[in-house]
């Protein structure tokens, strides 16, 4: 697969027109994470109702992969049970993106999920280092 | 420049000296030499030949092969020192430029910098010339001060004078060439001003030695460091040129074998420089490889390499400006900068730029280039960077520009 296909339309669409982007006030949970490799920055605000993510907004800036991943994930995360969201795997995120992710870009792809995990559990680290390169 | 400008390089012939250009899948356009340079065949052969014919440990053996290894290692030291106009007795081999600066910050800095003293660096430093000083200052209660970078990416000698007049500056440490902006700093003047104020001068020459004729004695810094792999030599070897009298007063950085004069059960006396600073088995084959590298560069001539890269750098700047939404950082005058350019494109993250042009066979770097304070100063999270070497030509830059236009087009869909 060429790298041009990597930037195919749905990724670029989510990058240029991110869904659920901005801030959410008031909110119940929040977290901020960055990816020192790219300089990607991502924050999340989450409103909780009945143990579920009632609403969610991402905010930040970075490369197309990190920002599109946040946008795409946001559509799945709203309505999800908190414990379910906290348990989502790296592979769930990669599959959702639907493009091959090179080891160098894995941290970009997983930044959104890491931020959500941090907001819910207070610990953004991944079991078995699966979010690491 | 006058009409005596050296002839441009025969890039086709030079490319043929570097095996990677015929062994990588085509197209292969390498514009990341500021990260690491490709290696000419003579370097690979020198390392292979040394290991095949002359391999023994140095400084201990009494048999003929060990003497031959000793001679090869010290001959390499003399050749490398001659390349940069330095004294071989003050030429220490390290792992890389980073370790060389750590050596200075530990062996000199821990003894000479105290509470209330100041270390003066600049905003354009690579982390290698920043974090070791930051650690020293935190440990000693000293102050880390910065020379500012102006909008053109240059440092001000007036600000340097003002900072030195404030007093307590023990060391001024700056890059000869910025790895992000390409700025060539006036290091001889900086060293002179530092000395007038009673400070020592340290120069990080990692980006300068591969690109410019460098005369360490003429620059007059107390320490000048660089690294082999950016100067078409192997990885695993860095060079520290130190003033011999200063090295003689210093305690070692790392301790162990080879750097001692005499070891007793409780105390040890140190060997002479440069050996005092080369604990353990040194990078022997790497030194032989680096000597071959500097001889290769000398054979072409550093004046000619600089003229080539300056002309090509001017072409790179001019062509980058054709790309819509593109901003180049650093000095506008090609004579004031080395052959590299950092840039951003509106609405496209540098990592996306590098990945997309990479798909076209064009190798450039993107990120903070180990210079996060400078990125903060420039107000960007990262930049893309194309860097040149003696084996690049206009066609390489044309390929980059075509790939950048395509990148802009992908993002504008």
C-alpha cells in the first residue's frame, strides 16, 4: 500500500473536519496527553451519565493520523460504558482507522485512546506496553 | 564570492563512490544527511580491511599484530586531528558528540562551575548541548542562560557581550552550525569574547565539520566536539578536541581500564590526555574508518564541498518558496547558512509531509530535531527538514519539490 493511500479520503476528511472537537463545559472527566515524537497534543473532556460516556470532546493539534484517530474514535466512544471504553485495545483503534500504521506512527494512532483511558482510569499507560513502539 | 569559486563537484562520480545509491530501490533521494550521512566505499573497505588484517586490542599488546593495531589507531587519531587543525594530544575519541559534551560538563563542569555561576548557551542548541548543562546547573545551583535567536535565526554578539558583562559566566557553549536553522554562528568571535570575560568556550561542531572547512586552532575554543557518522564516517565514534593544558588539569569522566597510570587498592593516578578520557577499549575500527572518511573529504576538498553546498542550498531555498503555503526558517542569505532547510506547510503536519514524500522515495526528517526549546521559540510543534551533502544535486531537490507539490495536492482534496 502506498503512503498516498494511507492518507485516503476518510482520514483526511476527519483531519480537516474533526467530529466532536472542542471543549465541553461542564465535564466530569478530563485528561491531556502528548506524543513527544510528533509534538501531537490531545485533550479530552467527558460527561458521564449512568456509567456511560454521555458526551465527549477532543481538543488539540497534531498530525493527520493523531487528529483523525480522535475524530473517528469519538463517534464510537459516545454512548459506551466507561469500563468498556477503558478496556479498548490498541488493535481496536488501528482496525477502526482502517489503514496500515507503521511502528513510527503507532503513538500518533493511539494518542486519542490513551487520552480517554487516562481520563477514565487516571492511568494512561497500556498493559504490556501495547501502545509503545 | 569571487571568480575564484572552486569548480562544482562531479556529483555523478561522487554518488558512484557511495554503494547505497545503487543498492536502494529506486527512486532513492537522500536528503537527511544532517541526521546521518551515507558512507563512501573507502570507509567500508578501511573498516573491513582493518578488521581482516590488523585487529588486536590497543595500548597493551607486545606482539607485532598488537603494535600494528596501535599504529593504525594512533595514525587515525593524527589524521583526524589534522583534518580539523587540532592537536592529536588533545584529540579524544568518544562514542558521539553527545558523550563529548557530557564529558566536558562532568569532567570540567563539576569541578569548575559552582553555586551562583552561570552557563551560557543559545536558544538554537541541540538537546546534546543543552541537557548536560541543564543537569550541571541543577546539580550545582548555577544559572543556565540563553542567547536569543532573532527572526533571521541568528545570534547577537551584542547580547553575548551584555550577558558576559553580567558576570559569573564560566562557560559559553554554542553550536557552530544549527541543525534546525542551518545558521553558521561566528564561533571564533564568540570564543574570543568568552575568553575576554574569563569564561571557557565550547563549540558543538556536529553539523559544521561535514560541511565547512573547520580549523579548530583558528577558532580558538577550549573544546570543539563533533561526530563521525555525520562526516561520512561510521557510527560509534565522536571526537573531542580539547586544549591540552585544560585536559591535563581535568579528572577523568569515565574510569576503568586504559585511562590509568597506576592503580593501587585505594587510589589511582591518571594517564595523560587523550588516554585519560578513553576508558576501556576505544572505537578502534571506527577510528580507522573515520580516518578514511576525512581523507575522502580532504581528497575532494572542504572548500569545494562548502561551495557546492552553498550553491545547492541557495537552489533549495529558491525552489521551496515555489510550494504554496510553505515557510522556511533560518537565515535568508545562503552564505550565512549551511546546506539544510527546515520548513512547514500550512495545514499539514511535518510528519505527514515526511511520510508522504517518503512514499515518493524522498528521505527527509520531520519532528523537533532534538531542539524543543527552539521549536517553542519558532512557535511550531515540529518542522520538516531537508539536508544536503556532497552527493546531492539539483535533481534531488527537484524530486523533493515535485513530492511536496503532490503532498499539498493530497491535502487540498
